[in-house]
């Protein structure tokens, strides 16, 4: 089945402000297209569903600001892309998805098979490697890095706690990340 044939809303909206009838037509015409775009952009069914609905709501609320310089599909595509990006960023920053490894819940099948045991062993090995790489970093930089990255302590709070300027904290965190990266790379190269 092909896509719906919709009127040129860019032309329609250039001449008039959107009323409820036009908004309803836009929603009916592009509802399926928004879902298709969201599935393509988000790469995750649950996020795509949310992004499509968020985009439709955003489109209806801001339809009066649409200038009509380009086809409405391009505008909707940008709305969907922004919604996917915002939702993915939100999930990345959601504390439930970023638990410390030793506090993360085990998957239901982790204890049932060989694959679960292999995965647990692999995670344990990675945590040990990271701990070893961190031991080579001098204090207070190691503590500062762990507080910032592991507990989301702000730069301002770190500067107060360690009696440094915010710029000094930024510089120390940057040097610590570089040192940690170097330590991990050397470790990986020595194991090859």
C-alpha cells in the first residue's frame, strides 16, 4: 500500500493560520508517516513510538510557526529527528540505565546457563581492569574523577570540595581521562 496523498500544506499554511480543521487534516495525513520516520531514526520500537507521538504533539502546537518555505514533510522529519535524539539522550542520562556495575540487577537468565556465567565473568574481568587502571592515577585526581563521573558531582561542587577553581577542576578531569585512556590502551596492547 502506498503513502497517503496529502494536499500541499505548505501552500495552505502560507495563506492562512491553522485552525482545528487544518490541524486535524495534518495529523490524519502524516500520522503513519511520522511513525515510519521515527522507526527509521530511533532504531528502537519503544523510543520510536514515543518520538512519533511527541513529534505529532509538537507539530500541532507549533503549526502556526511553520513558514511554508519547504514541504511540511521536511519540517516533520526534523521534529522526529529531534525527538529521537532527545529521547535517546534522556535514556542515556537516566540513572536507571547507568547503575554501577556491582549494583546492576542481573538478567533473569544470568544464572541459568553457561552464557550467563561467561557474561558475568567478562563483566568482572572488565571491572578489575578498570580498577587497576584507576590505581595508577594519583590522588586527589582519582577521587575527583570518580565523584564527577560516578556520582555526577558538578564542577562547582568539586571546586568547593577540593578548594580549586572550576577551570582547574576541568583541567584535572581532562588530564585524568587522558591518563586513564592511556593506561587502558597500554594494558590492551600488553595483552595482545
